[in-house]
């Protein structure tokens, strides 16, 4: 007999033993998480030896759960036939005659933490399955949902491709069942949630655009408990690769020089170039180009043009990355030559007109001031004569007139031959200020005036010529 024949015989004997000879066995989950305030389900199946089949029947079978020990009196927490106030609130939901011992415990708290053993009783059958145990761990907060892209998609997706996000969370034990919700920007239609055994699943399907880049999608599971709701969140940040895009706000300003700026965005971040009349432009004595990083995907470039531009000149901002190229033609706002000359003429006219108006205002102001000074001068001439101590006596009895060398009052003719003593008065013009140098020059050639008093028949005149 060779070795292969011996192995076949041994394997066949084990199979026949399993068919013909059953033994005590059970199947329990090794570890279970239970949410405080909710419930916990222990899935359980068992088997018995064939010799006890006659004692095992639906009416006689009793299921018992022991916690943290094998002693029935001290460690029993649930009995399917004998409810006890000291036991945990729960029920065996499986059919024992079908060897299904699945059990639910309600209103779970920290007291439910521990190791659980199943025991079957039916007539002469009394057996505790010590070899298999299930450990229950009570948590205060629910576990976070798992959010990820479909398995056939990479972490970064290309703009225009279909994206499917999947959110899954443990249902645990909750009545009513937990719900899944999504929060994100912008809004995207949701697909229906589905339940797969202990998992609750929700999918989000959409077409990726550049607006989804670096957007965080959050999935929230909500458990509706008796006292309050408990929630947990899972999220994923989407990374989208896309071709460059030039901002519409890119523009030019023209003063003494032309200054333009351009903002580009893309993933990977684009390279920005300037093209003047179709030719690439670089830094030179006539142009100055600078760049500024806005963020991981955005770039700002500015160009200063010192050279003169014609009306046929065109300026383009060009953005490039591995996914494409974007171009934007910028308006230079050049002023036509004829319009430039027209504006120059208008500027000259405005300047000349303004100067004339200013001169006219000055002339009017000077004339008014001249008239005012002239009136003041006349008043000063009248009131500025100072009489000395050589005043004419008998002023109250005589009449005085003003005369120059060649003009006398009519009274002089009548009294020309009359012999009377003359009285003179001195006139001092030193306190009279001339209006200007021209007026002063003329006054130096003018005969001074004298005051003549007469009381007799003979009048003599005396004059003096003033000079500087």
C-alpha cells in the first residue's frame, strides 16, 4: 500500500465519522461591538450528540446564556423559559429545535461587557459550550463610516470621468435601523442606500469637474436611540486633475507703460506664458515678467511693457499643463493717433482758456483795486494838507480859495488894485504817498497849490514848484 492510498483511507474515515457520529459544537462570533443605549445581537448555532436526539424536542428545549463563568446559578443572565428580573432584558430569536440559538439583548450598557457562553437544556440533555465564547464590547459612540472611491478608481480622478463614492457603516443593532446621509458642495443626486448583512451602504455617483477638486465629501450615520440620537462621520477629499483655465478677471492697465496680469488655475498647476503678436515674451530691457503662487493649483503672472505698441499688437496669456492648454487675449486699450492728437488739442485749448480766464480775473481785480486806491488818494489829498503856525489871521473874517500860478478866483480881478497885506500859509505834501512811480514822476512836474487869504483890495500871489 502506497502513501497516497493510506491518506485516502484516513480522509474517508474522518468523513464517515463526521456523518455517522455528531458531537457537541457551537458557532459564535468571537467579538461583538454594541452601542450603549442600543441593542446587541449574538448570532449562534449549535449541535448535539446523536445519543441525545431522543431527548431533544421543540417543547422541551431551553436556551441559557452565561456571562463570565460556567456556573449556572451565579452566571446566568438569560433563560428562554424562566424570565428573571436579575437577568438582562432580551430574547432568543432563533428556533432551538432547529439548533439556532441567535439571541438579542436590549438597552445595552457597560454591564453587558464580558464573555458569553451558551447552554442547552432538554430533558436529560444539559450541556454548556465552554469551548466557544463570544466577547461583547460596549462602546459609547458609534464607529465611523468608511468612505472610499470604487476599487477600480485611483485617488486622483480626471475631469470628465465618472466618480462613484461608497459609504459603508455597521448597522450594529438599532431600531429603527440607522440612516446614512451625505454632505458636500456642490449638490449631487444620491443613489439609494442598500443593506448587506451587517453593513449599511450608500453610493454617490457623479461626473468629476474642476469644482470638485479638494472638495470633502462627508457621510454621516445616525442611530435613533430611545434617549437620544448618536451619529458618526466618515469623509474623503476628492482630487481632480484638469486642464488649465484662465481667469476672466485677467486684464491690462495702461499709463506711461502697459501693465497686464493673468491668473491661471489647473491641476497640475499650469505654466503661464506671454505672447506678444504671436511670439513668446521673456524678461528684457523693455519687458518685465513676475509670477506669484496663489495656491497649490493657481498662479498669477504680470507683465510690464515699456516698448511702444501699435494697433496691430496683440497680447495673449497662455497656460499649459499635462492635460491641455488655455489662452486668453487681453485688451490693450490703445489710443488711436488721431484721437491722441484730438485729445492733445483739447488739452491745449483747455489750458489756454484757463489761462485767459485767470488773466481776466487778475485784470478785473487790479482795476477794482486801482479805483479803490484812486478814491483813497483823492481823500488823502484833501485831508492830508497840514497847516503850519503861519496860518492866516482873521480866518473867520476872510474867504479862502485854491489857485495855481495862472488861475485865480474871480474876486482877484476886483481887488487887484487894492492894497492889502498878504498872509501866507505853508503847505506840506510829505505825508501824501504817490500811487505809483509814474504818478510820482508826473507830480514832480506839477505846480504846488497854495491857499490865499485876502482881506484888502490888493492881493499878491506866491507859488512854489515842487520837485524831488
